[in-house]
């Protein structure tokens, strides 16, 4: 999620995505920003984002974050398939 979008801010967009139902709640949202001001990370995480990366974004940092969050999602989906109750 780019933290400087022209129409809707990052916090509002994240809350809207999270309100779209069960599947939308599982989508990993990672904040990408050039501004790493005090409190920005906490605001993003509190709005429902899963991670916060400040620019410049290194490939290894982005890869690690994506892998971590997608792995959680895969484990969660596997657990649901084993116990569909």
C-alpha cells in the first residue's frame, strides 16, 4: 500500500479493504512509505495493515515481508481445510 495515494489515504483504504468480508481480511497489506515519522507505523498497523516498510525498499526486505505474510496465509488456509468446522 502506497502511503501517499491521491484519492483515498492509506488508512481509509486499508479499513475499506478489511471491511469487505472474510477473504479481504486475509489479504496481506504492507505499507510502503518514504515518511517514517514517529507514530506512522503504529497508525498503519492499527488500521489493519500487516507490516510497514520505509523507503528505499530493498528487495530482500520486501521479499522477507511478503514471504512471512503469505506463509501465514498458507498455514491458515491449510488449517481451515483440515478442520472445516
